[in-house]
C-alpha cells in the first residue's frame, strides 16, 4: 500500500472512532434522561404508596393487594434505574 492509502485508512479509522464517541455520548445523554424520568415515576409511586398505606392503617383491612402491587412496581422501577445507570456508565 502507498502512504496515501495508509493515510486514508488511518483517517477513516479516526473518523469512525470519533463518530462512535459521539454516538456513545448521545446514548449516555439519552440514558441519563431516562434515569431522570424513571426516578420521577418512582417518586410518584412512592408518594402513592405512602398515601395508600396511611389509608390502610386507618381501616380494619390489614391486607391491601393494591398496596402490594404498588410496592412491587416501585421495586421494579428501582431495578430499572440501577440498570439504566449501569448502561450510562458503560456508554461513557
């Protein structure tokens, strides 16, 4: 190969790496935004669970399947947040 072809290949590789870095940065930014959105949903669920728990405490019914379901959803969102945060770290 000539030095001109070598330079073209090197330039191509450098451009590909720069594009990949931009794609990773873009993905990290999008994932960070998703973390924020899921955290907001989890906060809303937490508030709902607290209101529901207060209502259940004031009644004679000790078992509340809705409250259990809300807590399960809250745990699921907590797991999703951890996984998204891991993806953000991987993208950086």
